[in-house]
C-alpha cells in the first residue's frame, strides 16, 4: 500500500510569509501527527489530529496550526515565518488506536530566508 | 523531556550483532518501549515495541529487563544499511505523540 505522502518536499520562503504543508496518510489511518526536526532541538512533536480533531498538542507558539479533513489528509500552517522555523517537517500516520506504530513521510524541508 | 537515556554513538562491524542499550528508569506500568530509526535525510522508521516481554520481528529483537528500567535493541547481523540514528522512546499515548531524545548514532563499518 502507498506510504505517507508529504508535499512539497522542499520549500523556500521569506521571513514574514506564511506556508502550508500537506500530508496524506496511509489509507485507513485516522491519526496524523506533525513533528519539527532541527539540528539544535532534534525531533519535536507539534500536534496530532484524529478524526478531524486536534487530540494532542506540543509546546509550539500559536503561529503553528493544523487541520485534518474528513479523508484524514492533514495540513499544517505556519504564519509569520521566522528564520528559526527553517526545519524538516515530518508527518506521521497511524491507526490512532492504542500502542500502534507510526509511519513517517519523507518530510518537507522548509528554508526561511 | 525525553524519558530515556541512550549513548550518543556506537560502532559495529558489518555482520556482527549490534546491541543498542536504553535506560528508562522512570518508566511507569502502562508505558511501552518503542524503537525507531532514522536514516540520513529520511523520516523515522518504526522498528519494534514492547511492554515487558521480549519481542522479535524480522528487523530486530527487543530485550526488556524484568524491572523494565532498561532495554536493549538487537540487530542480529548488522549491515551497512543499518547505519542510522536509533531512538528509544517510552510512550503511553498510543504512539501518536512521540517524545524523541537524542538517540544513538550507530555506524556499521565494513
């Protein structure tokens, strides 16, 4: 079956702009989580959506937001971009039930200049 | 904060077993131990998880001590393609909200 698909793979934005990233989970998966990976902070959890509702949220400012559609596809948005938002953004999908594994996409590499 | 402690790096000879340790002394009764790995520039890949019994799958074995305060991931015959950062994660939230620590950078050498 198809894996987790993230688009776009690479993106360059200017400070102050906003950006939307997309994630298509594995068919049948209802949970989508987003992570930010930087060299300094490592992999950090942003938020999780399950059945179109945000179920868990990490410690990120309100500039980071997301949503999930009825087909489980998810988008995350970052407004008023800062240089420090440059990172690899990873999406993971899972069944959303107890103690199942997460499947990660290849990520979107965002560069803010 | 991550609830696990791992050595920052390890080397292993190709074809030998790679034994990656993880300490999780504050683990609670309903928390599972997960292992993921991340090969350079790719998304993390699930390897295995367990609660208290030892587990084995086609990729690796997971040995959890009886007191559950530590575990070891075993790659029985390491190959060059196993070179990656390995993350040990303790999780009680259905695996959907993973807290990654620094991981162990495993270098498999010919």
